[in-house]
C-alpha cells in the first residue's frame, strides 16, 4: 500500500506533467486513432455500437498490458526500492488531486479579481457545458460540481482499483474513464458508438462513487462542515442525478457546504436541466470553490489512511 502514498506524494510534488508521453495523453491518442479507424458515420446504429465496443476492448487491453509490462520490468531494476518507485510514479499519472485543485484555485482567483471573462474561459477547460454566458455563481457551481465528481473519477476510483488489482487495474480504469470523457456523449455522433464506453464507466465507478460519498461525509466532519445535512442530501438527492454515480459525489458536497448544485446547463447549443442537489442555504460564491478543494484533499487522505490500515491488517 506504500505505492498509493508514493503516488499521492508524487502528485503533490509534480502534479500532472504537461508532456506528450503522459500515460493518459497516450491513452487519449490511442482512443482517437481507434475512433478514426472504427467510426463510420454511414453505419447503422447497431454497427456503431459494435464498433465502439471493439474500440473499448482494444484500448483496455493495450492500456492494461502496457502498464503490466512496465511494472514487471521495474522488478528487474538493480535497486530494491525501484519497483515501488516506478509503480508509484505510474499510479500518480492516474490520479489528479493537484491539477484539480490548481484548476479550482485558478478559477477562484479570477473570480476574486472580477475577471469574469477569464473565469469563464478557464472553467470551460474543465467542464463540458458552454460557459460563455455564466455569471460568477454559475461558474462557482460548475467548479464545485467538477471537483466533487472528479474526486471520484480522478482520485478515489483509480486508488480503489489499484487496491484490488494493482497499478495495471488502476490504468485500466483510467483508460475506461478517458474513453467516457472522449466518446461517451449522448449526441448524434456518439449516442451508439460511445454507448459501451459510457456504460462501462458507469459500472466501474459505481462502488467508488459510493465510497466517495461516505468520504465526503467524513471530510465534512473533520472540516467542521454540516455532516447531518450532507447525509440528508446524499439520501434525498443522489438518486435524482442523471448519472448513476454523480449524485453520490455532488449531493453530500452540496449538503456539507449548504449550497445547491444542479440546474440548467447548455451543451452543444441545447439547454438541459440537471436535478438539483442540496438546498440554497448560502448563495453560490467563489470561496465555496476553495471549500470543495479542502473536501477533496481530506477525502483523498482519509481514503489513503483507510487503505493503508486495511493492507497492514491483511499483512501486505
């Protein structure tokens, strides 16, 4: 379990390095290459689904085997600690607390300087919705929602799969999540071609999302936020989220911070409504971005502690 702590420390120190050989970048390039090969606009809906499923299987196989090969090769290095270091570095590429926090802090800083145009542009880098008309409150909402969901997708879930199957399984999950973010849309192009990727991501994220919800409850307690309201919102609102997993992250965050998430978003020029999470006991304001970052880091550290203790008891 030391590898998980090493990965977190690597992320705290170097974050997500902006390089073309970053494993997630390489996975994204593989997905794009496979999409160009398998996607045909003229195909029937059924054929698009099958082609998308083949893409999913191919990307997962290549990602898992590549990670396994790197881990196996590290055992042949001459230093006894080298394998753990290599595994920790590779695992750190699958988690993103520092980059998530940096993005949130950047948006917070722009809002506090009343740079609404800059904040709209920056929040557009981390959300899929259109941001050109968002006010400060809606930018705050988008940021907090993204931090809540990505605490699961970009931190807890990879660590969960590492805990049950090692670094290769964490990379496997990260590949599945990346496919969902690239082709898992419900638009004309990807409705059928990306359906297998979207469904797989929902299935893989089911258990970690519920762990994340519990971690947010514990984090609220440690940070002095409203634990009871977080639990009440988790019970009341989580199932209303259009994602089977997103509500487990957003609802307790909203309850703990006394804010309301959800509402109207615009995607590809089409306005849609997402069920509300929480109650507007406080107006949406930039400081809540920083509060959500504190929740994210606390949940991450608590999960690492729990995993460490479990592995100690099991003798690993």
